[in-house]
């Protein structure tokens, strides 16, 4: 894999899986200027998380079915 190591992607997906997160919070905590550490971009590109509109709070980031499977396959499943 050319981007972030799976343990960091797992951490991000697990963090989002606990509850939908505001898009701004996700970018604030997971975006980096290091071209070799692309945790947010990798999780998004791999389809593990997605941004969805939310009327009150602005855009939210949620875990996709693929993300739930990724967590489950790596022993970190949160949702049934």
C-alpha cells in the first residue's frame, strides 16, 4: 500500500464508527501535510468512510458497509 499503514486507517475508521463525526473535526484531527501519511485520504479512497450532508451540523463523516467489514475483518467491529 502506498498510503497510510492499515493500523492508522483502522484507528480512523474505528473512531468514526463510534458516532458520526463532523467533517471539520475529521479533517482537523486526521489530515496531514505529509505526503506519505494520508490516513484520511486512504480511508475515503478505499470506501471505508464517506461524507454526507447534515442540515444542522454541516457535513458529517460516517462509516460505510465496507468500513464496517474492514473493522470486523481486523477484529475491531463495532456495529452488528
